[in-house]
């Protein structure tokens, strides 16, 4: 079972994520973008996952194809750096 941690909505909270994790769920963090500027904006989802104390092994899209922890985290850092460079 996998649960989406949606970065665009506040309906998923830390308690909900912790209960699902305790039940053995895996997670996917998504931006659920409704405009091009929000594609890849995973900040809220990553913050929620950290507050719920999820490990990268519990987050399906937190790994690169080789099983490392680079995928989601690296993309988010790149997006943040690009956004900060524009301001």
C-alpha cells in the first residue's frame, strides 16, 4: 500500500502519515501541480515526511534508479537553487 503525500494540499497531516507508516504503508511525495510554476515543488511534502520521521526507504520516489537517496531530494534542491537564483 502506498499513500500520496500531496505538497499542494493540507489534508494530509503528520498524525495521518505516522499512522499509515505504523501500518506498513509506503509513501510517494508529489507536487500535484496545477500550474507550471508548481511542478516539482515538493517542499511541503518533504517537510511533512521529515516531521513524521519517515526514512528514505519508506518513500518510493526518494531513491534514484540505483537505490540511492538522490532522486527526489536532488531534484528538490536543484529546483530550490534555480528559484533562488531568479530572485
